[in-house]
C-alpha cells in the first residue's frame, strides 16, 4: 500500500505537470520561494523538508519511517519518468480536453495515493504529516481534512506572494485533497488494511 500510494502520487504529479493548469500547493510554494531566493528547487525543497522533518519529529515522530524516505526521494523520479515517457510516446503537448481529463484524474488519484501510503503507518512525507501536527496541537479540535486545507491554502498564498503561478489545479488541489484523503482512508485504505491483517496467520499479524 505504501509503495502503490507513492506511485499514484508520482503519476498524479506527472498528470498535473502535463495538464499545464498549475501544480499542487506544496510545489507552488517551493517554486515561488526558491525562485525568489535564486536557488534551485531541489536544494530549497531538501532544506525545507529537513526543517519540516524536525517539527514532525517533535510532535508526531511515529509518522517517520521508510515511507518518509520513499516519498521524499521517489516522487520526483516517478514524476520525471512518466512525463518523459509521455513526451517520448506522444511528442506534442496534449489537447485541452486531454489536459482537462489529466487534471480530473490527477485530483482523484493524488487523494487516493496519499490515503494509501499514509494508512499502513510506515512513514509519510514531512508535509503530509503537518495536518497531523495541526490536529495534535489543537487537541483534535481541528480535524485532519480541515487541517490539510489550512496547510494547502497557506502554501498557495505564500507561493503566490513570491511570484509563483497559481492555476486552477492549484486551487482545486488546495480545496479537495484533504477531504479526498479523509474519504479514501475511511472507505478504502483502512478497511483494506484491516481485512488483510485479519487474513494473516496470528504469528504474522501486523497489529501492534
């Protein structure tokens, strides 16, 4: 589930890039700030992820694991691979209707992907853990879905303030990812994990 979830996220990011309707909120912020500071996106994002990782370690350290590394390192490579493969196979940029379909698919599978890779509790990316930090600091008064919207909207505002392009995909993902992740965790990822745990022999059960 963790690997498939990260793969879905990589595909979703690829489709957002191909749609040319803007990027997800976190990428929007990173592109804006890195451009303002005149440093490469890779260097800035690595430094900022380390900063977020410190916060995550303080408040929700149980979210750090192998999935954290896979997400931080793998998503970019997954995305580059799929974008490169698309251009090699189809060459020119997709038509408007194709781009619109890419956007719709990306919104759905990014919510599904985040839900799948978060639920097994094998570690999540520092940014994806921030809603959990907000939830914990608020003593569960702020639910996960709303906390995710808060984080995403904040990233969009910061990115726009630093000159990053905000497109329709940016706005949609900022509003929709949190509720979608909540929905897929409740109705798909958590039941899937529970059913597989029950199917395992007692000696191999994954329950903690």
